[in-house]
């Protein structure tokens, strides 16, 4: 009798508690994701329209043109 009572008690109490724990966990994860997206949007708004160049590549002024490539025209 004691076993049956314990079994019924487990079947009655565990599913609602499990739903509560899952709901709390998921709401916590969703709020973290929303915070991260909000921070990313705020950071993107601060830097919008700004261009930051740390260094420019060295210029080569001795460029005399490219190599000539001989080709044949193919007619279909």
C-alpha cells in the first residue's frame, strides 16, 4: 500500500515540477539571448557610419603595365 501511494504521489507531483523547472530554464535562456541581441544592436548603432583605417598598404609606383597574353579567338 505504501509503495502504491508513493508511486501515485510521484506521478502527481513530478510532471508539474518538471514543467516549472523547464519553463524557468527556458525563460532564463531567452532573456539572456535578448540581452545579447540588444547589446549587439547598441554596439552596431554606435559605430554606424564610422570608418577606421589602421594602416594603408605601401604604394608601388614602379608599375609599368601587365604582361601580354596571347590568345586565339575560338569560333563556334
